[in-house]
C-alpha cells in the first residue's frame, strides 16, 4: 500500500537502436538492427530477438555477438530487410568472437548470460566483455530518425494495414526531404521501393 508519494517504480532502461553482428553456421556475418534495453554504463544489454530471427538462432548457438552504435541508417535500413549490398567492411579483434562493423561508431562485444524463450520475443541478458571506439557519432538528424522509423515499418509489413503504413510513411518523408543528406535519401528510396514491391507481391 502506498501511503504517500509516487509509486516507487524503477524506470525502465532506455532502448538503444543499433546493429548486432553474429556468426552464421557457414562462417558469414549476420547483421541485424536490434534495440536492446541498455543499463547505465553499457555493461549489460537486455536483447529481445524474435525467435524467428537469424540473430536469435545464432545467439542461442554461440551465446556471443557484437552490438554496434551507429549513425549509418542506410546500412540499418538494408540490414533490417536482409538486403545488404555484399558483406560490409569488418574488423577482427583478438578475443572478440563475432566480427566488428568497421563503419560503426562504437562496438560492444557481449556474452549471453541468460535467455528466456517463454515468449515469441525472447529475452536475452548479455554482459559486455570488450568494447571499442571507432569514430564520432554524427549527432541528431531528423532524416536519420525518419529512416529508422521507416525501417521498423518495413520489418512489420504483415502486421500493418496498407493505409496505416502509407500514413506513417507520409509523416516521415518530409523529414528526409528537408534534413537528409545523400545517404538518407538513398536509404529512404530503397525502403520505399522495398515496401512497394512487398505490397504488390502480397
Ligand atoms: C531500429 C530497429 C530495431 C529493431 N529491433 C529489433 C529487436 O529488438 N528484436 C527483433 O527481433 N527485431 C528487431 N528489429 C527487426 C529485425 O532487425 C528484423 O526482423 C531483421 O530482419 C532480423 O534479421 P535476422 O533474421 O537476420 O536476425 C528491429 C528493426 C529495426 C529497424
């Protein structure tokens, strides 16, 4: 019973959208956008991969991966729908089990401590074992944010009514037009093309 004051609720750790690399069984790298809840200091990541994802399967098998902070929304958009153009530039560091994306800003190699598969979206608690800095983060940009939102929409097409999808895309498009650079324009055009193709096919 609360006698006075606000309920003593621990605030949720924020989600940090980034790219996770894991190793596929054939030795190639799998790159997927994932948004773990991150604990302060980035020592623990609470990943929530759908059990249908390749990332989930690789994590269950190897229990390791690398989480990347990046501002490269073009790679994020393509990776979200499994349309990367070739293998991205990678860095291998001794003791880091999965490859590191050379174009990322920061990387965090992690080991899974627990994985709970009671729900379609599993909950994996990962401890960061090594980390590194590659380059500065660009900073806030509304076009990058718009591309990120559109990439999320592109991964949820079966769950969205076309009218809702178009309404959301129309809401984000002006941000790309007004504030994007060439990479954001390319990423946006790619996602629009991907979505149009998927809608025609369905
Ligand atoms: C910004 C962003 C965040 C995402 N976060 C998650 C996530 O936390 N868990 C998840 O299962 N999928 C997430 N997705 C969707 C996956 O990236 C997408 O389903 C991808 O195709 C999975 O690839 P994989 O099967 O190679 O692992 C996210 C997508 C975007 C664009």
